[in-house]
C-alpha cells in the first residue's frame, strides 16, 4: 500500500464500495476488510466513496504565507555536456534575468557536475548574479539519482522561489523527480513565463492538444517549478565584463545512492544540419502532395545552407522522419529565417516555429492561419513559386562566388 493512503480497519465495514469505484483495480477485500495495492495512483475515488471515512489520503497542506515569503530568488538548472553548455541554459538565463528583475531578487545558476567550474564565467556573462557550484566525483557523468540528490539538497537548503529547467530529454527526466521529492507542482513544456501583480510565476503552456494556451499558477507551494522548451526564447547579449559570486555547495553522496552507470556515450554522426540548430529552416506541409515533391523543399534548403523540416501531417505519412518534425509534438526551432510551404498553420505547428526571426509563408489558401504570423506571405502555387525562387538564389550565389 502506498504510504500516503491509509485504511482504518476498525472503521471499515467491508461494504466493498472502494473495490467497485477503483478504476485501477488497486482496492480489494481481504478478510472482509479493505486493502489498497501498490498500483494505487492516489486518485481519491475510494476515499470519496467510503461512507464511514475508513480510507484517508494524506495530502500536502498549503504552505503558509509566512513560509512562502522565505523563498527568494530565481534558479536556472544548468545542463552541460563535454564541457559545453546547452543553448537552452542561455535562453533560461536571459528569461530568468527578466523574472528576477521584476521580483527584485537574485538570479542564480546551479551547476552540478565534476570539474565544471570553467563554465561559471559564461553563466555570469549571460545574467547570473550567483553560481551555486555542486561538484563531486560521483557527479562526473549525468545520472538522475545523483543529480536529483544534489539538487534536492541545494533547493532545500537555499529555498529559491522559482526553479527553471530546460525541457530536454535530461530535463524532462530530472524535473519531475526533483518536484516529487520536494512535494511541489511542476509545469512541463512551458513556452512563456511572466510574473503577476502578486509576484507569482505565470507558467504558460499549450493545453488541450495545443488548441489553447493555459496560464498555470503554483500559489500554495514553493519553489515554483517549470520546464521550458528549447528555442522558444531568445538568448540575450553576452556581457563579457559581468561577474557572479561563486558559492561551492557540499554534497554528501555515496556510490549506493546511484543505481545506474553510464557505460558508453555514442554521438550521432549526420551530415545533415539539425533543424533545432539551423539558421535557416525550410519546411513543407500537406500541400507538398507527395514524398517525391519534397525535392522542391530540399533544393531550396540546400541553396540557403539550411535544414529541411516538416509539419506533423507529412511526418505521420512517412515523408520525413520524426526528428525533422516542427511543432508541439516535434522540435521547437528559432532560426533567423523560416520558410513554410504548403503549411496551413495549425496552432500545434505555430508553437514550434513562431519565435523565428523572420517567417516567409507560401500557401494557395489566402485564409491560411500561417499568414497571421508570417512577415511575408505569398499566396500561390508553391510548385510555380519555389523553383523560380531557388533558381534566382542560385544565380545570386554564383555571381557572389
């Protein structure tokens, strides 16, 4: 039985209502008394159905205003690999700087690892007032056990008000584990952040399949935790003269704490430009018609030294692999130039590319939603427009060469 749910055997009458209402078959009668199995999800159905209040679930009580007020500062959890910072860290520092200034509080970066102090200068240059440096030989390679242990200890000690983590594969593994240990809420895959008049973090993310944008608050517990999708926020200007206070944080960790070990790391080798890192992305949608017609998209991308992307519609039918999908269920991109051809512009796609610096849309439907976010909209047949555009660009490049 999960520790948070209790059955009072004295009160239980064996009525079996809990068994009947449990959607997960976790409740059963043993010797005419209710028992709850380990597959219980704490949904509360049995607790509500029990007429004699024999089943109770211990839920965390709201933190008092006095305790909430003790939590100060905005934290950005740093993700790094092979001595390099992930770009999303710089994006979060830029956004975290704005949040911290609105709150008139400190912006801190939390750097966990081993022999990683060389990264502190870059963190300071991108807005951090302080860097909490958590180093240990057992944190040399990322493991969720080790990093969760280190972060929970640091958060419990210093009590920040806001904790931001990149919604990368590692961040999506790490954040919910930290939140669960701290018994606080977590808003995942945010695309926007702000501070309201009460000083609370506004956590903005797509909801209901991306059809609406929801603003989520965490008014009762601290810290307020959120993961943020990479490439939805801009990286601010670097200030090479900016410095930060470095505070080393001790961590008590043993090999028994870490249940997993990294045996080997293999880097993906690809000649193609990754869409999330490209300065130019040329994307095709349902209007491309067939896999063979993608040649039009690929030739334009090649002339522009860009990457080829696509909407979910053409990825689902197998025209492109999933790692080239742009949108809510694919990659978020923020290139200097984004060209959308034959893409209608459903909100799920816009979420993945609307932060691009300059957007060109080509579509035969003048009412296509993509035109609402485009800097330049061209209404017409892409198969007549794009080849001409490609040839003109080739001619320009040939003259420049």
